[in-house]
């Protein structure tokens, strides 16, 4: 899902409800829980690549090995990404929400 798609879906929800509706995250279909959303984080593909390179250096990889890894797994760094950070576990996901999601 892209940022634009998420915004569009949230705008639809806002129109149907109100701007004060709680946003929650459903997780783990086999043992479903609901969580609050703590924060929104963004990483550009450049930041993701730099972070990966830094991590490989900290792991003791040579510059040649780092270059090989980047060539072997280029898709890992080709997208800008927004992460929704899991907040507090609220409890079990209600049955009606499980049904709506299809779990």
C-alpha cells in the first residue's frame, strides 16, 4: 500500500465517521490482537541503503562483500518506506473485526 492509498482510505473513513475515530492495528491472524499506533516513521531508499551499509560494516564485512550484497539484493533498498510503529496492545481483536478482516 502506498502513502496515497493509505491517505485515500483514511479520508474515506474520516468521511464516514469523524476525525476523532481511534486508529488501531490488527495483528496475528492465528491469535488476533489489536494495537494502538504509536508513531509514523519514514525512511528514504537512500537512508535504508546507508543504514544497511553501516550495519554490514559493523558486522565486519569488507567493502567488497558489502558491494556484492548490494548487487545481490538490490530490491531491499529500492523503495521509500513508511513504518507504522506498534503501540500498546489493547487486547484481543473483537469477533466482528475478525470477521470484517476475514480472519
